[in-house]
């Protein structure tokens, strides 16, 4: 079973599984296909996180998050008076960190892949060379971003997403420069991206603007294997991503706090359930802002944040009748302590029962909006995920401090939460989503929908979502998420409720009691699930 953000990418993974490839082989094929057919988030110029479960039960996690270039420094987005310069960490060449996606694919494949890398990248080359028919959603998207692409690229004629006339559903998108870049990776391996012509084109693009990525930064990039974050919830074992992702710690905290309340009894759309989940989210996002960052640079107190007595204390602070003001919520105090929503996630289980949960991004939709001229791919704007200045929110309204300050070679904090769940020692669920700061809460809500509220995977993924992130102090609700009477009840408790557009695009797989798989592709996008006997 395979579920991804685009039908063409899902088909690539399906064909790889069909010919006997394993979940990691399918992952490589899907990843490069998404870089072609889903440019808003699929990428060569970004990074991400992989959770992998072998059929033996062994869990591995790979951090291929982008890194700050060697010339990066704490004040690089501040003016002479110490104020954040608006837009510098979001648009243009200076917004980009050193990409990790290509290295991540090679690192995982070297350890677990079975088919040749050349074979796995070939479908993406064909899709770039011959083109593919875009969806209605993509046509609207490309038309809406035309002005931004024109503003941020030196030579708009080389940007294949810019068209003189309006894009329409079914139009063919051909990307010859991107095909040539993919061929260099096929022929030269990792060096086909991090050295040679592609690297030179990337650095030339940086120098043409105010970017700071150098050839040495690319050559020195390395993905890193991390120890997964583990937790238990209601008879299920949770495995998720460790820092530089905040997702695993935050998710396990949320689930452990939830276990102190009879949420299944209250129901998924009751004011009581939403209140409890919101109160848990306030506290967890406060801890995130203070304590979480790249563990290679910051002593992240994982054990303390997940300790049963601390979780019990946090749960005990929740008043079932009254909302807590976020101004009153403080992060955990320790004496020894000095994502765009346009991310993408895919879930895969192969015929042997190996499972991949992978989330990848270039941050906001189309990253920095800068295409590497001559190479045909977009660069990320992940530098915005650092804390440019303590107490100043990033694009998603998330706050940060010293734990997530900018330092050379450091990986910026992420909310990506690729997750694997076991029940009775067997694989139970593969889940993840895009959604910037809403990633953690979308995964959290989807898990509760299945475990506590008895939903199928499809129902859990399709269910309307809500989100709270400590500050700003309000519950964000998808339109028509709950009845008006429930909203009024929440308001009486002291909650502020604000309606917004769609939250997340969860792509997940559930293992049924009979051993069959239910793949759920989020109806909020063009996401697509395919399975084979």
C-alpha cells in the first residue's frame, strides 16, 4: 500500500513495489517523482525526516533536514537596530539552508534498498522529460503564484511554472532542466547533486542574489541517523521523530496528557474533548518554544519532557470547565538547562511488511520561490524555521529562543511528525502530514480519531480538524468542523475560536485485524492511495 500527495508519484511507488522493490526502494522513487510532479513541496532543494520499520520490528529514523550554511549567523536577518528584516528569511536566495533531500535518499537506500538507485530515479526523469498532465488544483496554484515567481527569479523564461497564458487542468508540464539534473544524480550518485555542474549552478544562483550557500557547504552536508522518540498510548506503542524535529516529543506529550482523560467517552466533536486537547496543546507548544532545537547543538531534555510525573502535573493543571489563558502557561523549568503548510508526507508498506513514514518540505509553498537557473528545481526557505530573534514569531506564528537560534551547520527546528504505531508488537499505523505548525496536532487528532473514537483510517483522515499552538491564544477550526452550539460552549469556557482554511493533508495506512491494509489519501488535496495484492 502506498499513499502520497500526487497520483503520478503514487503510481511510481506502486510499480516499484509490483516489481519486488521494498518500502525504501518505493520511497526513493516516490521522492524523486514528487520533485517533478508536486513542485510546491516535493523537492531536491529541501529536506525531511524518515521513520522506517523493518518487518522484524527494528525501527530506524533518519534526519535529512537542511542545515545552516557556514556563513550563517544569529543576527543575519536583523537590521542595525536589531529588528527582524521582513521577508529576508522567506523570499530570495538568502532564505535557503543547505538541502538534505538527495543525501537522505542515498543514505537510506545504501542501508536498506534492494533495487539499483539508477532504476529508482528513472521514472522521475521520464516524468520531467516527457511531461505530465497537471491537476485542476495545480493549475489554480501555478496561476496564483505567477506574480511571486516573476518577482523572485532573474530569468523568468527558464521557470517552467511561468506560462504566458493561464494554466488549465490537463496542460502538459515538461521540465527539461530538471530532467538533466536528475540524470546527473543517476549517473554520478550523490556527487551528481552536491558536486559538479548541479552544485555549481546552485551556488551561482546563490551568488546572483544575496544567498550564502557555498560549494563547501554542499560537499559537507550529511544526513544523520537519530534515536527515535518512543511512547505509549492506550495499549499502543508510538515511534516518532527526534530533534531536529519537535514532532515526536510534542506528539508523545500530547498523547500522554490525553490518557489522563476519558476522551473516548466524551466523543470526537464534544466541547469537552476539544477543550482537553486544546489545553494539552497550549502546554506542549510552550515547551516546544523554549526547549526544542537541533540536539547536536542544544541539550534537549527529552526524558524530562516525557517523564510520567511531569505529564501528570501538566494534566492536573487542566480545568475541565475553564480555558487557561496562554499568558499564564509557562514552559517546563529545569535547573540544568541554560514547518508552509506546503510540506508533503507519504506512507508506504511493502509486501514483506516493511513500513516507511516520510515527511519532506521546502517550507512554505514553493520554498524561497527561487528556481536554480539551469537546474530546474526550487530552493527551500527553511532558514525561517530558525528563531531569527527570541520572541519574534516565524511564518507560522511559532515562537522560539536560544534552543533554535541560527548557527553554522545547525538544523532548524521542524514540526514534521512522521510516525509509526504498533499494537501487540505488530505494525498498526503509518501516519504523517504536511501543515507547518499544524502538523503535530493533525497527527495527534488523527491518531485519537482511530484509537479513541473508533473511526476507520479514511474517516479519521477526512474528519475536520482544529489546532491550537499556545500563541496566538486561539483555536483554529476548519470550516464546519463542529456544530455552532459546541463553538458557543467553548467560548463560554473562555476559548477564542477562529475559522480558517484546510488544516493538513494526512496520508496514512492502517493495518486491519485481518492483516489487510487501509490506505487513506486526504481529500483536501490530489492525494492518492494504491494497493496491490
